C-alpha cells in the first residue's frame, strides 16, 4: 500500500482538506496522512466546508511532521510554499510534489464571504487530489 503525506504549515485547513479528498478518491488503496511544520488544530470552517462536500473530517487531528519521521512515504505533497521551504528531509524514496494553494484561514469579510473563500479553495484542492489519484496513484496501482 502506498503511503502519502500531505504537509502544510499548521495542518489546520489545506492539508486537512487534501487528506479528506485523497482518502475519498483513493478508496483505501493508500495510507493518507497529513501534518504541519506547526500544529494549529483543525479549522472548524475546513470541517464545515468538507461536510458540505459530503466528507467528514471532524475526527482529524492536527499533527506535527515529526510524528511521522519513521514512516517511509511514497509521496510527500506540500500544499503551501512555507511547508515546502521548512519541510524536513525524509530519509526515504518519497516523490516530492508541491502545489501552493491559497490559504483560506487568511480570508476576511463576512462569515459568508469567508466560507465562500473556503469553498473555492476546497474545489481547487478537490481537483488536484482527483487528478493526483487518477494519474499517479491508481495508474501505478494498475
């Protein structure tokens, strides 16, 4: 089974959303983990916006990347520039991928405007994860 780590700054929004979508699209053919170079707790708006998409991430926890130091990952996906710059070196054969998604936690405005920004980022991450699973994970599993 392939092992995938999604890495972000605080493991609160983008990496949590990506973990949820990767688990959903991979359908059990991979072990999916997410972590941060810091831990900020799972953002309630990330939980809410994923619930709108039919995916429950309310049980996710915010984990520090050092918790996974002993796992030999196949893929490490950084989802923000800060995480890529601060990403520790993993002593593994992991293929490293990077995509700098906008940070919905920095959204401002009314609650509805903030939630709309979370939804927009969610959809960008959804398509990235669907494409990753289809072109990288499932293609290589076949």
